[in-house]
C-alpha cells in the first residue's frame, strides 16, 4: 500500500525530484479459516434475498434465508475453532450471512465448547443460532439426538438468560408434531417434568380425560368409578382404546377421523414459526391431536391447525365404548349394581363397517375388557431360584425311589399294567387317533394356554436365549413357566412340548407354530 521515495538534488536551485526505488511485494499470510468462511458465503450467492437484511420479517424472505442457513450449516457442521477474541452479536433471526469475520470466529469457538458440554454465557443471538442448528438436526445423529441436545442446552443456558424459555417450550411441542418420534409428547412431558408447562397437553392415543370430555357418557361421574376403581378404569380404557384402534386399522377405518373432527375454519400452521427453520422433509398426511383444544392436520405437505370438536356420532361412539367397558368391569368385579349399554339406532357409520369386517364393536370392547381384567388380577408367584433348585433335587431323589418301587411291582405278573400299543399286532388291539380328534386336542390346549404362555412358546421357536429374555422381561421364573406349559400339554395332548435347554421338541415345532397363530 506504500512505497519509499527519496528527494534528490537538482541542478536548478530550490527544485528537487522524487526518485521511486523498487519495492518487493510481499504476499499476506494465508488465512485458511477466512477461506472456509468464503466458501460458506458462496452458498448464498444463488439467493438474492440472503443479502436483504432489512426485510427479515417478510415470510418469503425468512423462508429463503432459512434455506440458505440450513445449507451453510450443513457445510459448517463439523467446523471447530479456538479464537481468543470475543465479539458481540445482536440480530433478529440471526444466521451466518449477517455475521462478520470476528463474529463467526467467536460463535464457532463458543459452539465448539458447547458441544463438549461447556455452556458459557454469550450473546443471545449466538444462542438462538445454535438452537436453530439443532431444530434442523445439524450436529446431531437424528431428531432424537438433536432433541436431547436441545434439552441439555436449554437447561444450561437459561441460567444466563431465561428469555429462551418461551421459545423453547413452543419448539419442544412443534418438535413432536413435525418429527415422527417413537415417544409421544405426553411421555416426553412426563419424563422431563414439564407437566406444569403443558397443563392441557397430552397424547390423544391414551388420554383418558380427553375422551371423557367428548364422550356422551362421562364414566368419571359413575358410582363404580368413584368406589375406588379410578386406577382400574383408566388403565382398562387405555387397553381397550389400543385394541379398538387396531381393530379400526384392520378394518380399513381411521379411528381419529371417526371421533375427532376439526372446526370448519382451519388456520395455516408453520412449525418452529419463531425460528429460522427450513422445512426440508416431505411430511406424510396425518392428524395429531394434542389436547381438547389442539389438532394439527397435514395434507400434501401443508400443515393446518384447528381446535378439536367431536360430532354427535363421535361422542356417542366413545360414550358407548366407555359404558360397555364399565358394564363388563362391573360384572367381572361382582359389583352390586349392573349396567347396560346400547349404542342406539343412529349408530356411528364405523360400527356398521366393523360388523361387515367381522369385528362387531360390542365383541371388541367386551373381549378387550375381559382380557385386561384377567391379566390385571392374575396372581403372580415368585420363586426363589435357590429354593426351587433344592425342591428339584428333593423331587429327583423321590422320583428315583418311586422308580425302584415301580420296577419291583412290575416283576409281579399280577401287578403288570396293560400294554396298549399304537401299532397293530396279533395279540393287542389297534389304537388309532383320528386326525379330527388330534386337532381337537390341540385346540383344547390352545384354549387352556394363557397369553403369556403362548408368547413364551413363540419365543421358544427362536431359541433358548429368546425365551429366557421373555421370562426376565415378564418377571417370572422360566422353570415355572415351562413346567406350566408342559403340564397343560400333558393334560391335553399327552406329551411335553419343551425339553432340555427349554427347547421345543422337533416333532412339535410345526404344530406349535399353528397353535400360537
């Protein structure tokens, strides 16, 4: 930028001349980080709005900026820094294109530490920038991982600035609407002790109070419910509702659409509206009911919001399910007052579709209620493995003594048992079991086995490891479970099904497969 000059003498008095001396031009030190920032900025060149910071509240501009930010964030997702300077930054809907060199280095150095678990105080715009990254799953292995990192950061940074609470609490709900997570929003709220922040939020799939609010018959007001049966009724309804949903699906009917209806007027809904969020994922058509007042509907990748209503037929349908369930529970518990349930002549259209599919609504509710009550009231016997081992040893010793005594008795021809062979001989009769009779024996065994025993046999088909894991998950002694199955098999088909190592005998594998279908 500068060069050295000399003032030289001249033959003319008082006049001089400038003489320029050659100077070597030195290249400035190469800044690799500046080069990376330059490549990142190049991504925005195809988006004119990316440079229009004055119109950040315009929805179209913000959507375009969100796309630029997401692409730049992907490019910078693994970048780390160790800048020693600190430059503040304050901007609505912040993103990289707005930031200068020192601000970028300040942010990425701070982010490097945050990812190590060291959350320090910084400009609020830097905090929002980091949360925007997590909403887009940047720096995470997937939606679940990103949600966990967002929760960690929120809890740590709110100690410095509680302003983020009102944004994060909305985004957590949006996260469960936009991303299809394995856990329900209700489970997430309860697990993270956020019930006070979402007093009316719940997952409609098992929300007892939500269904009571729309039902023609509010079971919470019945004398049976108030007689110490609150827990029994709630858990039973959740079980029945799950079976009912499955029956609807199997019959080609949408359960939620049969019960819940949005108001006629729908409002457009944008996930993470207060964030710079790029909707990159194509969303399947679905509806999500979060409370009595919230339903979110996605059609052709466009979201809409409405309050929840249930028409008269939907209210009547749920009312009948609750009343029929209570009627069966009253009978099962021996309650002194009986209750009848009648769905009426103007039944919900889905009732007829269920009947046509061979799944009458009355039968679904009754069978599910009885199954739940049977499982809920069964007696579980837990045996100490040490005691069980001693009992087995004593039993084997007793068996050996009886075997010796039996052999002595059989030496006396008068005490010898009648020998009936399954094969025809000249001196013994032929005993044949007709196929229909054999099938009847296996059907009777099927009826005798509990659901737990059937599932244990299904696990045994896959090997010893699976049936052991099944027993551990259910909290029962495997030996007791296997003995119970073998005893019932001996009673009904005349032989045990499981042998050493809790493995199925080869000759019964095919029959067991048919048995547990």
